[in-house]
C-alpha cells in the first residue's frame, strides 16, 4: 500500500482497510465466530434490523476487478466472496488467512509454482445458480482488461502469460495459466515460487463473475452477489449503497460472515466531523451506525476520553503500517551512511509521536516492519536515540563525515493535514535535528505534487517523509516493494526510495517467497528487515493506531490486525 496521499490509487479499500473503532484494545466477543459476544450495547447479537454505515469516501468502483482490497475488503466482502479470506477475529488471530469459497488454503506443488483449489459444495449466486471454477477464472481474467484496471497487480506479475494478457474482451481465449479441469477445481500456474499465494487469493479479483451477466464497466451498478448481501441500490458512484439479504447465501458454506442485519445502508460523502458528531449523539438510525473510514482525531479523542459512555464506544485497531523518513542515497549528503546514521540518532520520537496525535494514536517505531508477529517483527534499534534523541552521537558522526560545523538539508513533506507525512511531523523532525547541528529547511508540497515528486527516480528528493502499509499481513508485500532492487521503477511510480539493489537481499527475498510455511517465512522476513536496517536507508518513526466511534446499539465489534477496522460482517444491531 502506498503513501497516504496515493492510498486511493493503490487500495480502493485502504481507508476501508485501514480504519477502526474503540477502547484501548480491540473489543469483541471471546468467540467472535460463535456470535455470542457482548460488545457495544448489552445483550446477545441477533439477526434483524438495519445497519447504517457513515463514511467520508464513497465505495466507488464497486466491481471486484477494480477494487484493491486485501482480505476481500469490508463493505465489498459482504457482496463478494473470494477463494480465501481473512479470519474474522479480534487482534492477532484476525491476521490469519482462512478458506472462503475454497475448501482449504490451496495445495501447492513442491516448488510453490502451481496452486490448486477445490470449491465447496452448495455455493450459489443471488439468483440461485451455481458458482463454478470457470466463473472464478473469468472474474480474474476480466481484471486484466484496461477498462477495469485499478486492482492489485500481483496476478499480472505472478501468472504465466499475465504480463501480456489484455482481458477477455480482447482475448476470448483466456489465460492458459488458469485451468479449470472441472466445475469445482481451479489451478494456477505461476512464473516463480510464491508461498504466499493463499494471501493473494483473498483479493477481490478471485470473486466469481458469471460471464453471461458481465456488463463491462456497468457491472458495478449491480454486481452478482456471491456473499450474504446483494446490491439493490447504487447511487452517486457508491455514495449511497443499499444492501439486502441474498436469499441463496448459505451459512453452511461460510464460517466467516455473520450477516446479522437484514439491511445495510451506506451513506458517503460526509464530513468527518459530522460523522463523529452523529456517532457520538447516536440518535435514531445513527444508534445502529458505524464508520469504516473515519478516525477520531486528537482533539475529538480528548473529548471522547473524558466521557465514560462515549469512551466505551470507541474501538481501537492496529493495521500494518509504518511512517518513516526516506533517504535517496543518490543525493548528497545522503550518499554518506554516516550522515544517514546521524539523522537516525538525532530523531526525537517522543515529539514525533506527539505531532502524530499522541501515544493513543501513534506508537514509536525503530523497525521498518510493523510490530506484529504476522509480519515477522524482530525487535532492533541500530541507532538508539532514546525517547528524545541522541544529539551528541549525531554530532560525533557528522564530524566523522566531514561536517564538524553541522550541515543544512531540505526535508520534503506533504501539506495534507494527515498527521503522517504532514507539516506537524516535519516540524518535529526539524526541531530535533536542530539540537544536533542540522538545519532543516522544509519543503511542503500539495498532495498530488508530493506523490509525483517523491515517487519518481528523476525528481526524488534526498530527504522526505514516507509511509507504507500492508497489502496483506506478511513481510513480503511490505518489505519487497521498498527494498527489492528489481522493483525499482525508472519510468513510473517507484517506491524503492533508497534504490537498493543488493543481490544478497534480492536472493533472500526469492528464497523466502518459496516457503509455504508462513510462520517460517515470517521469521526470515524479520531477520532480513534487521539486516537491511543497518544501512539506514529509512528512519522508522511510528506505527499509527486507529480509533473509531460506533453507535450505542451496535453489538459484536470485531477488529482484527489484518484491517485494524471494525468488521461489518460481524456487526449486529439487535
């Protein structure tokens, strides 16, 4: 996932995948899948009622081919089922991948270049027709069509022949690398080992689409449901969505989605302050309301914390994301490792965390990988700065680098008030580095200019604020785009800001990708993070914490470490 300013381009669900609701810890039932939890309003969750979703951003591009969602998304996951999905449980347990349409996580070949899936019995669309493996193959193939672009790029990169395929509207023959020997079996042939294919199979591109019902770019107006709800109204390009029960969805085939409400009304295009005000007041229909994309800001959180009843309706979640300083070693003086190390020592993480909204909304980071086991987090701090920085050590290194009188540098940041890559964070860094004799000039850019500048190797500054989030909870899609030299893009959006192209690092990435034991892979991602961290190509600053209000009638609040956001598939309002 890209920087916050381009999240919408990388993840249609990113605000939906990144946001949350309540308390100092994720709150939910002891057995969220059992549906007997007692979270939010008192009493057991029961079927019935209408859930209202109040959002800032519309659920646009409501087509499984165009969505960039991990784990199936949030609102999309109510309509679209995928081969695999996220485990719908609180905290770390929710970072695991589990079967959805498939009977298991897939059977890999010995070298993980061939993956075979078998579909469950009794799978049906909203019209009662059977879901087949050919429908999943077609759903994937249409995601290659230029007019339906926007989804995750992995299938294009991983499938044999994927790089040149242009979708079924231009090439009706389809992709030979996806085989469907019978109605319940689908086989994927990859051009390299990919032990994390079960994670990729959670992307909405593996949603089945019946060829006869495909209407191209208009399919999003009424996509054919394979999930517990069907779309009965889609107005304003996703601003007003109404979902009602899919009568042919069977609980027996779906262990993950609870689907308690009879109806779900999504209302978007709302100001964030209005959303939080309505959830706080919890009047009328808003008592049974949630948000999937609007956090509490520092000022709002301070007010909520002082009200015990409101504080009990705040959900807290952690999504795998790291905010950091990025260096471009092609630009002086950042070509000198000692200068990068000096800045690493000089950083005052306490002031940065305060600038990000305080300790309730940000946790200090010294590792690039997020501090969650699913990513393989391995604690390290190569340049210990303590809570408030180590300016003495920074000065010592600057002297060794030939800058005994300090130096002047320019820090590029976004002008967006996002508490991430924004002026508040930049100013905190400026003040900390001043103590080490480093004068920092600030260069603020508007959102689009900022993104285009820092992600272009021709214009990339030497010193700027960055951030990266997980396409799924694993070290692979988090680490590789930033440090795999083969992913350096010289004529487009580039995310390997340090332009690292180390053969030993590239080789280890390939070796880890061969592993189908995801726990073993996680340990090696952590070890590789620690190794690359010695080069000081980034300065990890903090991991964000997401906090969300929900209505007083909302029950069964489940917030996993996969999304960090209240899972609407688990919510009850009666």
